[in-house]
């Protein structure tokens, strides 16, 4: 069964009277893999076709092949690359997603940290900001209970400028924080007055210690001038093949302090990889 939204997309595709050919899909998928390490097997062709349709309409183009020619031209790719990335990347995230990691951060990692040093966290693949803001809530709560003497910074990175802009704005649909305890809602979020479009905005104290930047994890090195106590790289590796996963983890570990903590998503595994990490708990590792 299809939802009404999916049926609408099918009708729109029919009206377009075209489809993304296997040859054109292969050109896009090879580019995505070579430049960003993201796997896009043949079963994703219809998905990519649907996602590109809106962008093609916005450019007043008549076919996928016309878009491909434009995209792979020198002038076109320079102008279109960030729009293309916004179309092809998936950015699903939530506040306090996979909460066992935040419990471990609060209960095991922070109590062992020396208050003389800045506590530094990198959220790699931060999407629209729910993960780094969750980290900021945890660190702020720890600072409140400790009574001062604790300073921190958070770096959030992603390949999509669109989601980084959303993260910088810090505005979310109100239902995104529905499951948070009431005291956290009051302490860290401002509710909009527009009840027809209920949203919340994160308070400035969650944003003040945060740096957001564009990072492609496939680059040979990353534009980070420091090392971190903790790195979150969750639900990012699933888009890479095994060899690429190992390379990315190895590079990220260059920016993790000895003894630092590395979190991955619950559907991911580092089993058999040659990386400088020792297993603590499922999906939680320490740099050797």
C-alpha cells in the first residue's frame, strides 16, 4: 500500500514523462561514492529519481539527463554541488537518540574529567543539530550539579550546508522535544507563540559553546585544530562500505585524545577493523 504522499509523487513522476536511466544513475552513484564514500546501490535508483525531481523542476529542466549534463559540467557542479548533497543525503535524528550513550557520558566519562581542562566533544555527522544540542544539555546539567569549574566546547560537522544552517538556527517542531522531561524543556527551550505552527528554539546557553562547520569525512584530513575528549560518529558509517568505514574511523581517531571515548550507532560495528580503539561496551570504545 502507498501513502497519499507517495501516490502524489508517483503521479508527479508520471507527469514528468521521464526516468533516471541506469546509465545516468550509475554516473551519479559513482560520483557520490568516489567523493563522499556513500554507497548508492541499484536498488536506490527510484529513490534518487524521486529526490532529484524537485530540484530539476526548480531549475526548469526537462529531464534527468539534462540535469546530469549540467551537474557534471565545470560551471554546473561548482554551483550545484551543495544542492545535490542536500538532496541525496538522509538526515534523520532526534534529541537523546540512543540514550545509553548520553547516560554513559554523564555517569562514566564526565566524573573522570579534570576540571582544569576544557572538555571537548565532536559530533561528526551532526545533521540538523539535535545530537550536539543533546550533548550540550548533558554538559550543562553536569555543570549545574557540579556548581561551576567546568568548561566545554562542542564541534558539530556535516557535509550538508542545509542541515548545518538548520542546526545554527536551533529551531525545531515542538513535537521533537515531546519526550523530554518538563524541567529540561523549561530550562533549555523557548516556545513559539504561533500555535498554528508550534516550534521551539534552543536557548543561547546551548549555542554559545558550539562551533558548526562543513566537513567531508572522505577528505584526507579534517579542518580541526584540536583534539577531543569524545567523538560521536553515529549512524554515519552505515552509508560507507567496510574499507571506507575503517579509513574514516582511523582518520577520526587522529583527532581523539588518548583515552578518549568514541561512540558509534547501534546498527554499526567495528568488528575486525584495524583501528586504535578498545571495546568498552556495545557501540562504545576508548582510544588506545
